[in-house]
C-alpha cells in the first residue's frame, strides 16, 4: 500500500482528436468518497492506505456551491506574489490536505507556483528542468503526464535542492522545475497559487499554430494515410530543427532529420523506455519504419513554411536556441543556465511532438512513429 500520491492529467481540450490516452493500471490508486470528518480521522490515523484531497478555486466567481465557499473566504488573493509574465492574468488557487508522510510523486508544473504551508510540515526536493531525463517522465499521452515513473528520486540527478516548509513558510517553484513533496508526521494543509508563464504561453502558441493545412480537414482526406504520416514526420523535423536554432526557411530535410533525432532520442528512451511492454512497443524494430515517402515539392514547401510559422510563434515566448545542452560543470552559472534553457525548449517540443503525433497516427502507433522519427534521415527520406 503505497504512500505515493499522484494525479491524472486532463485531456488536451484544444485537440479533441487526441483524447485517447495510455491508462494507469496501478491497483493501489483509487478514488474514495467520504465526508470531511471521515477524511480527517483517516488522515490522522495509522491507516495503511494514505489519502490526499485538493480543492481548486479558479477565481472569485468560480467558488463551488458545496459548503466550500466559507473556506474560499479564508484564501487570500496574495497580490504581493502576482507574476504578470503574459497577457493572461488569470490564476488558480488550490487547497491541499493530506495524511501524514504522504508523498507527492516527482512532477513538474508548467505555471509559476507559489506554495504556502498552513499546517504541518512538508519537505520539497527540487530539481532544475535540465534533470528531466533522469526522472523518466511519463509520456504526454499518459494519464500521468508530467510525473516521474520512478517512485524514488533518480540516483543520477544533479543540482537537487531541498526545502523544509513549516506553517507560515512560502516557496516559489519556477515553471518546469521538478519537485517531490513529502508531508511530515501530522496532518498537512497547504495552499498554492498557479500563475501563467512564458512556458505555458509557448505551449499554447504551438497548439494554436496547429498542424500543416494538408493534415487538417478537409484536405487530409485527400492524402493516403502513409503520406499523412510522412508529412507529419517532415513537418516535425523542420519544427524541431528551427526551434533548436536551425536556419529558417532554407532548412534541408536531411539536416532537419538529424537535428530532430538529436532532440528526440534521449527523451524517447527516458519517457518510453520503461513502458515498451505495457504500451505495445516492445516488438518495434527499425525494419518496420518506412524508408521513403513520395511527397510533392508543394507539400514539402508547405511543411517547411508552416514549421517556420509555428517556430516563430514559439519564439515570442521561448526564443530559439541550442538544444541538447547538458550540465557539465555544476559550479558554472552560465553552463547551468544554458542547460536549463535547452531543457525548457526540449520539454515543450517533445510534448508537442507527442501531442501532434497521437492526433495523426493515434495512441497505439505513437511510440513506433516517434522511434522511427528519431532514427534520422534513414526514415521518411524525401
């Protein structure tokens, strides 16, 4: 009976065709209905099953009419912690109550997170975005996207920081920073406020850019499925190459393929490697990848132009730059900053590659498609 707490991500509302997801078959996790009094008794007991609950208050007009309005009155607006980084000034406040010694699995949030401890104690172990590969995050298509597949902290992670919060303490967690949270020896009550970030705005910009026109209705119906997949692969390669500092417009297909493979390979191993058996990807082999696709010059030009437009939209929030940078010298601030910048960019691009991949090829074929894509120019050569 695990003390690990985890949550399920909501489907991407802006891409209705991608609602199918990998599921979680963990029998130790279940949802239970109980009264507040029952919850408090359970949370303060020595029960083998540990419990956790949260309430979200998106705004003053969204307080649920179920007796929680009195609780909402006690939640301050915290104007001194306002972060106005984007045009979206909306924030989301949540109250968290948990049993003693419950652990929130390592994960990251894409917004700014202001976290205040009200009762009990909590310990945060925090890691920069550059350590995401060591955490083996679940794929975007999994219900536990953004969370680590590892119950323990990764032994290879560097740059870890620890913060011990007591009542009255406030912790700021930047977007995409990984954190694992352990409650102390008594009932824990916390409140946090999420605020929009440049990273979140960049992710939205990519979604709004959408797929190339030939992959959208009604034009996509005129393309055979193999050609759709080949066009998606070409477009993703152009996008990853351009967002990772490649020259715009004049990008050659083979250079884009090599650059995309450099970005995708480590993330695919990190995110999918432990799941191959469970998601039906264990039988994949390079020989299953298509060696060539017959795409017209107009489709190639369309893919290149649309990738440039999508990358430009991302540039407004996350400027293009080198990908693949890793922390070599922990004491060098410039080295650490470059690695974290690259990691932020890669996390957004990897998530978008998985999101658009499952929109076109579907969840059952997603892992194989991405592994073929990561092989480089030897697949889908044009």
